[in-house]
C-alpha cells in the first residue's frame, strides 16, 4: 500500500481509511511540552529566588513591601516567585497594581519587567528612582496588600482569585509548610 504522499487520490479504488490512520498515528499532542526559550527559568533558579524571598521576610513572618523589595534586589527572580505566589500573569498584576496604587502600570510594562527579571534572574538589582523601578515597587506594594488580606468574601457565584490553599488565609498560610505542596518539596532539599 502506498504512503499517503505517494497515493493517487484521483484513483477511485484508493482506500482512504489506511491513509487517515497513518495521519492520526503521526499526530501527537504537545500541550504538555513548552518551548524552552531564553527566559525559561529552571527549578534551581526558581528555588534560589524562593529562598531569597524566604530569607528577606524572615521565613514569611515579616512580609512587607520593603522585605519583598530586598529579596528582589538580591535576586530578581524573587519577583517572579512572588508573582507565582499571587497566581497572576504579568498583565493581571499590572491591572491590580494600577487599581490599588497611584502608579499606572500598563500590560506592556509589566511584561517587560517580568521578562527582564527572568533574563537576569540572579544578578543583584537594587531599585532606584527610575520609572521602571517605581512600577516594580508599586507592583510589590499591591501584591503584599493582596496577600495580607487573603481571599475576601465574594458572591456565592464567584470565587476569589486567592481562594487557594497557599493564599486563602493570606500570608498566614505560608507559615505552615504542609499547606502548599511546593514548600514541602523545597523542604526536602532546603532544610525548610
């Protein structure tokens, strides 16, 4: 039997079923695979950001804009770790920041900040008085505020974005390692 690219589709006797089976046999889903581009962060780098955030906040006992900013200055990847804790995409974090602070952060700026943090994840980056750093500070401020509040009551037909095991009770949940599986996984290699 000829392969699908060798078949004469004008021939009325051609059997299409084997050709269709051949195509389907070659198809595979790739939704579990992602491209590994320049800004991809490996586990070890992410963990270093987590550990910097943990140290700066005194094991999550003192979560303030200043302590989170200290972690970000030491290891910029902490900014990505903090965003992950919040469960936001960069544009979502920009929206919340603009809504809850007096600093306008548009989606493009948030994406750019996020990418820059991922491109130099472990190069210390003290924050200055430039516009980008003002936005970073505002994003941190908004994130800390949201985490300290935790999930607030909503209508029964809605679920609060932070109504998840690691943020439902605000930062208090971060002080209990058994609540969040990632922290348990980190504990086996980091002494948490």
